C-alpha cells in the first residue's frame, strides 16, 4: 500500500496530463466509472451493510447513520449526479475576459485547474463519488481521506472507480484513497505543500477546525450548518410550518437541515402552539424562557444556540423583531444557510443583505443548499467562508485562472 507522499507524487504527475485532456476523454471516463459502479453495486452495498452495522454497534446517532447508509436507490441517485456532471460545459480553458492593450497585445483571463485537491471527510460515501467526479471534470486529480465509519464502502467504491478509469483514456492515478485510518496520516496530508494545492475538510466542527488550524496547505472550509428559519410577523403560518417541517425533518443529519427557529414576538401566542402541535411528537423541542411559557419544551441553554444537532432536536427562540433575529443569526450561525418567512418585501430585502451566510432564503426551505439543486451536478461541500469560493462548491469553484498575453514583439518602455 502506498504512503500518502507517494500517492501525492503520482497524483501530481497524473494531473499534468489530465489538465490537457480533452472534454470527451474526461466525459468518457466519467461514464465508464458510472457504468462500473452500477454493474458492481451489490459489492458496494454489501460493504456498506458492514459499515452501517459497525456504526450501530458503536452507538452512532440515527441522523449520522442515515448519512452513511446506501441502498440501490440512493446509489442510483449518486450515479445520476455523475451523468449530470458529464452533461455540463467544460469549465477549463474558458475566457471570462479578453481585452486589447494599447500597444496591441491581447490579454485573456483563462480558467485552468487548481491542480491536486485533497479532501478529508466523515461518514458520507457519496462524497467519494461526488468529489472524484467534480475533480476529474475540472481537470484536478484528487486524494480522498474518508473516516473509519465508511472505510469498507469507500475502499470498494474507489477500487471500482479505478477499474472504470482503466477502460478510459484517463489514468487511474488521478484518484487515490487513503485506507490508513490513523490521525497521523491526516497530519501528513496537511503537510504536503507543493504536492497538494487545495485541501477541503468536510464534516463536523472538530474536523473542520482541526484542518483549518493545522494545515500548511490552503484550505476551503465547508460543512458545519447551524441553520435558522426566522418567522416574521407577516408570515403565512401554513407556509412557515410546511417549510420548517421540510427543513428539519426530511433528513436531520445533513448540514442544510434547520436547527433553530426564531419567531417574532408579535405572533408567538398564535404561531407557536401551531408549530408545537406539528412537531412535538416528531422531534425533541427546546426553547427560550418565553417559549416555555407558551408550550411545554425543554429549556434551551446558551450552548444550544451554537449547536449543530444533526439529530431530531430543534431549538426555538422568541425574538423582538427583524433586527434581533439577524443579530442572533450572525452571532450563533455558521454562515451556511438561513431563511426568512415573510410577506414584507422590505424585511426580506434587509434580511438578504444583512445576514452573513453563503445562502439566504426568502420563503423557501434551507434544504435547497445543495450542488445538485443549484444545477452544479453535485458538490464538494458547502463553503462557509468568503474566499475563494462560497456556497455549493461545484465545477466553477474548482478552477483558478491564468492570464495569457499574446503579442507580436512588444517591449515595455
């Protein structure tokens, strides 16, 4: 088994040919991989059963097991993402801007691959396929470091990906999976500056913060989602309840699920009992002192407002007004996805402008913060930072640019 340094060297060398490969070659490779993954789906699902069983034995909470679990339908949807990526336009060697210098030179800003991307992630085996597919289409080779909880599934998937690449014109060395589960290996990866160009941590707060604080490689922070829905005093109650139920209950273990509901004080006595009736038998409700005066919930403490539960838990807070809601979100949120339910245009515009998050919704569920839903094919994750990418990380976020200047003998005077 190769060590991570040897993997990175092979990835760097393979990327040199990948970045000059044709769109047809990259697309054919994706389709070959998709075909092989489907033909050998029983092998993948069998290994996933082992991982899920181990997770249950270890007491992993239900929401996280749901992220780990695969069945034939889920695998089919993941492979649909590959085919969606294959249909997208080539992100490489596109000119966003071309102009002519006064001396006659032509200056073009051209999109090019980042190079070698490393991703360190938890639980979700779909990330293995999604990250590989986006990387190859954008001309980047990729080093995958999954967690121990999905190790068997991921090994099976990457072995099959490599088989698919052998039946294409793209080298199988454009992707490697790190089977060594030791934390020291992650530390080695974070020190491979010069071989890995960008490192993406995707998972819980502890993983993300550890990578961001310790990596010597530039990082793209993704993942943690303490997402809020603010119900304004002008909100349509039925719309608000439907959106909250969808955002919280559709899948509790994902980063775009709603974790907190803020309610304008002027509607608390009417709206809160309706929301309680809909959710009390489905999730554990926690709330501020004002919430507890109206409905029977557990008291929410200060740490609750910071928490990304990824579980059947929802915290509720009564706020004074729009400004109070925005202040709360910007203090406790993770800059991921926030929503306002309102019929007041002015309030919706203020919310859009002042909430400091990658995705801001008006009268819609936070569950749409997703590369597939945004038309990106899929995503590497949701970036919660401002540079160099923000929101769902798709093909356009996995390229950088170079300036190409063409002259006919010009010299600077």
